[in-house]
C-alpha cells in the first residue's frame, strides 16, 4: 500500500474519532479549550507513535517466536501503562515546565482507547515496520486535528443560547454528527 | 408511598447515575456497535461479565496491592478477563465476534470497568462489589440497548433478534414500511445524533428532578 495513501486515510478518511468512535472520552473531556486540545493532541501523537512501534517490535520479536500471540492484549496494555508512567517520570525530571502543561493529560492517555487500538490495529492489518510507523503518526494526527477543530467550535459555542437539556455534552455530540457528515464526503479522496 | 419512592430511586439510579448518558463513560463502544440489538446485547453481556469478575478480583486483592502500582495491577486483571471473554465469544458465537471486532479487545480500556474498580471495588468487600458490578453492567446494557433500538428501527425499519449461537432468526417485525426507513441512522452521524438526543433526554429528566426537589423544599 502506498505510504502516503495510508497516512491520509488514517488521518482524514478513516478518522478514528468520527468514523471509528475511538478516543471519545478524552475527545469530549479535553476539547473545551484550544490550549488543552493542542497539549493533549501532542501527547497522544508521541505516546501512540512510541507505544505502537514498541508493541510491534514486542509482538514480532517476542510473542510470535514463542507462539504467545494470544497474550498480545495483556502485553500491549502493560507496555502502554509502563511507557506512559516512564514518560511521565522522565518529563517530570527533565522539563518541569512541559510537565506542568502535559502533566494532567499523561495519566489519562493510558485509558485512551486510541493508543491500544492503533497498537492492535497494526498487528491485525499485518503492517510492516514502515507502514506501522506511518500509520501510528497519521492516526493520532487525525485525532489531534479533530480535537483542535472541535475545541474552537466549542469555544465559540460558549456564549450561545443552547436549549437547556442540550447544554454541555449533548450539543457537542450534535456538532460531532455534523462534522462526521462533512468528513464522510472525504471518503472518495483515495 | 414508600413503594413509589423506591421506584423513583431505581429510575434515578438508572437515568441520573447512568454510566453512559449521565457520566459519559464508555462512549466509544456505545456509539460504534449499536447498529443492531444483537450486537448491543452481546456487548452488554460481555461488559457485564468482565465488570462483575473484575470487581470480584479487585476487591479480593485490594489489601494486597501496593498503592503505587494499583492501576497496572487492575489493568492486568481486566486484560486477562477480557482475553478470556474474547476467546469464549470467538469460540461459541463467531458471528458476534466478527461483528464486534476490535471493540471486544477495547473493553480493557472501557472507562466504566477501570472506573468501578478504582472507585468502588478497591475500597469495598466482595459482596457489595458484585452488586455494584451487576447494577452498573445492567444499566450499561440498557443504555446501549436503547441506542440500538432507536438506530435499528429507524435505520432498517425492522426490529429483529437472532440467536447468536446458530444465527437463526428468533423474531423479525417490520415497523416502518419499506422505502420509509432512514438509513442515515445506520451511519456514524446517526450514532452521534441518537446519542445526543438520548443524553439530552436524560439531562432534561435530571433538570426536572432537581427543579421538583427545589420546589419541595420551599
């Protein structure tokens, strides 16, 4: 598969939020302000990329030779949890200012389905290492793009008169629906 | 009087403390797999089983786990249970397994399960933890069932249920005449709209209850 196509389709066409509904929890939780959306987006790109590449190596380097493929779920989630913890400690020690900005998002990433989903998807689709790398940048980049667009819309929404029952999250889902309609028209791109 | 109060209590528990529409936990799966009621029931049962078992195990080891690493311990417990449940589903109901796809594995990161392990089972004995798991699991199942009912009826016009073990149809009922169904609701955007409307309904009910209790105190 063409690498560029893979990147674009991971980022825009099969956008993980709007077409696969993965990573909805942080999407709804952190998308109220542009700054936090950017912070969360960058953290997710970094963690997804490293965790996917590491779990790809672990799967083909350790689990397949030992015929322990069925352990992939447990291995991957442990790897992700440990990696996030490690990144948190590393940033805390080396760059306190970055830690202040990202600090609250890092623990949240462990339970972000996007990280686990990309790691598992790379294995299910039988991607090679290069394809895994491209896919693990494209998909979280799409996540970040959505998060940023969404947070700007929600910032504008704050002063508006929304029916009382729809205040907060319900109206955000309506916006997500409209964005999903817009993005579904991109499916003819590749 | 007390009977009415109890009934209200149950309704409140189901609606206001609803994990999906009230607390917005576990949204991913509730949006993705609710295209028909078969999937919703299957997913609901799988999540409930994992939730109850993980509550039991977490509650059993709660005094043995060091505080610093409790999250990894819980995650390993949950991942083990999900692997087992996934294998059982794959073995006995292959059609359900292919319909739910990656979302079976993603039960691991379903916030409801880790949330209950952290907030309830890690501090309570086994008995109440089982009860908590069952009640949370049932209200999750009912929520995704409600979503899938709306989406299936509006999207295909047919209400049907089939046996996941044999794929034989149990019943099938056409509610909307052919040509008048709205395929819109089978798509992604339909899922978002359905979710928004149901969540708004729950929040309207919540506002209503709050207003009523305010009037009551005055």
